C-alpha cells in the first residue's frame, strides 16, 4: 500500500508584482522549494495537521512567474515570495479554476486590487520622496545621487570601451589583449550587474568612489593617446599617465570589492540570479556564491594588470641613460 501524500495548509495573498504563500508547517529545516515550468514544487519535513511527517504540494500558477522563489523559515511556518513576470492583478492564484482544498486566502495580508494599487503608489511615492530628500537636503548629495546623475554616460562609455579591446585583438594597437579584456569585463560586471540590476545598490556611497576612481585614470590616459596620435609629447601629461595608476588602480579595485561585498546580502535576500539545479540534485545555488569567486578573480586581475602597467612604466622611465666617457 502506497503512503498517502500529505499536504499542508497553504494561505496566499498577492500584490501587483508579488505572490505571498504561507505554509502552515512548524520546525521545518532545509525544505525543497522550486519552480519549474511555472509550477511551484514544495516538499519538507515538518509538524503539520497530521503530526510530524513529510508534506508536499504543487501549484501551477495562473500566469507566468520568475523561477526564483524566495523563502523564509520561522518556528511556526514557511513564508514564500514569488515574483510575477508581469506586474498585474490576478483573478486567482492557480491555472485550474477550482481552488485546491489545501489552499485558502491569507486574510492577514489580503488586499483587493484598488487597495493594492494605493499601497503600490504610496510605496513609490515614499521611495521618490526619500531620494528627493537625500539629493536636496544632504551635504553628501554627490555620494548618494551619483548613479542617477551619470549612469547613462557610464553605460555609453563602457560600451565604447569594447573598441579598445577589439583594437588590441586585431592589432590596431600594440597593447596586449588580456589586460584590456580583464578591465572591460570587470567594469561591465560592476556597472551592469551589481549597480544596474540592483536598485538597492544605486544609492550607496560606494558608487561615487567606483566611478570617481575609474574616471581618475582615464582622464589622463585618453588625452595622452590623443596627443600621441599627432606625435606630441607633453611631459607632465606623460608622467601622470604612467604614474597616477599606482595609487588609483588598487583603490579602484578595492572600491569594486566593497561594492560586491555590499551586494551579497541583497542578492541573498532577493534571490535574484539564483537558481535550483534540476532533479535529482535540486540544490539551490545562490548568486552570492559566484560573487565570492569573483572577488578572488578581481584581485587576480589586479595583479595581472598592475604587473602590465608597471612594465609599461619601466620601459618608459626605467632605462638609465648611458654615460658618455
């Protein structure tokens, strides 16, 4: 005789962007929660209506959702948050019209559509007011408003930076490809992934320092290259081009590392870019794992580029003039 499948009591509510599920199981540890083909799969050992047993359920959602559920365990329940792919109000939770017997509305969090719209507008207005106060009343305006002020320009410049790597690859310039590629990939990762996809990171002071240190190097490097194209050698600019990077480049890498470290708990909390390995492994791989690997690669890249820049400077200034006898 096959064992009966036990289902826990599940309560749900929604907002325009999210779905909330509350699973009535206590003392749960290491639950298996995943979304595949728009179906939520839940299985866990815990204490429910039928005592201490293994409980499981499956829910096929009415519309498309993002396949990265975020859950939080408490002593009495499991709270699951699922992001909708499109911000809209659903008439019901599941694709099937008949509601499963174990599913019920969560009246503690329940709002109708009009109330949810008012809540959404209130949150957005609160966020905008907070940004406005930070940008207008704070003496550290430049720290917290940097991303919103210059992000478009930084995106444009970093996309143009691809040309520098391509020129090195096809031989237009004599620069080696690897240092240029390391810098291009590293900066684009910080700009487009850490800052660009995480709104919570965009108002942090570290954004100012990352952008400032990146620009501090390029403001001397590119004018030097432009003068070299017309065979002009301005000694002050040449010295700055081969010297400024000594303190600025390690500080820039340090600022990038700080931004990655600050983003780790945010990625863990939101579950963004995390995924669950397919059956039979079913292990959740957090994006923060790759961020920790990136931190190691960041300082390895610092060593490679620092050595390259040091060799450039040594070729320029390290050769002693021969004495005339």
